[in-house]
């Protein structure tokens, strides 16, 4: 069957709790480049690593563009083995949801994440979630600072890779108002899950028509994906 739906999963707060893994990695990269630790936190939820690292540098008085810091994080990520020892874990229902959607021939699953590619891969590998995701059509935080622009990256890769019909559906699954905003800006369907720092009421107020408390109701999630226009 020709795929008719591209499902793009957010990672942090949706599929897993990284328990500060990304910040620890950024700290290592910053120490490597500038010889000092990170001491100033910046907003992170739902944002891309490019945008976050731009703010990190500014907060620490560094006027350089974030490219060197991003490259250092990408270089360190494959060897960063403290995901589990730092408390990182998969969220309930995530593996079952991905497996259930993988059984639907009309669905292709990938990720749309603010994470840099190697960072995303390290997290997914740590919790064993890579098998049913086509990461050739993923969009990562290096690509753009604005999350909504990542939808275009994933769609273009999808069309290049699959004989997708005109008007195929794109479904974003995420846990923040910025996920909702990105979906609306890109003309995609959004399924919000209240598994991160935002409550269901906040996600509804942000404009999500479908909000799930978590991913444990696999049938409801699959139905919501298949019902998307």
C-alpha cells in the first residue's frame, strides 16, 4: 500500500524522559570549547537545539554563532553513555504505540525533534525505539531554529523517499504548545500528549483538538492518527 500518513514524533517528554541528558551534553561541549561550565539555564521545552544553543551562548557572554557548540555536541553524543545512569527512561506506552502504528501499512513514522541528529539517535538507541522509525525522513534541531520549519524538511524527505500521493497527511505527536504551534503553522494535524511539563488543559488552550493523557491507550492513539485528514 502507498503510504498516506507521515507521523512525526517528538522525542523529549513524548517518547522518553531524558532527565537532563541533553543539558549535560551541552555542558561537556561548552567546557571543551570555552573551558567553563554552563551556569545559566535558558528555556528549552519544545525548542530546537539551534535556538537553545544560541541563547546559551548569549547568556554566557559568548558572541559566536552556535555552529561550533553544535558540532561539539554532535561529536560527543555517540560516546555520552550516561542516559540511564542519569535517570533517563522510556515513557509508558511509547514502544507499544510505535509498534501498533508500524502495523498500519498506510503509516510511515519518523521523528521531528529539536534535538541534534546524533543526540536524538543516542536517546532513541538508549531506550530501543529506533526499529520502526524511518529516520531517513526525520527532521532535527540543526536544520532550523524554528520548529515549524522542520515539518517542511520532513515532508520533502518523505516525498523523495516514498511514492506518496498528493495531499498525504502529516501528523505531529508532541507534548508542548510549541509542537501544537508548529503543526498549525505547517498545516499538519497534531496529537498532543500531556506527558511532559504541560497539562492537558494547557495543550487544549494552545489549540490541540486531540489531547491524550499519555500513550498507554494504544488503540485511541492509532484511531486518532488514522482519523487525521
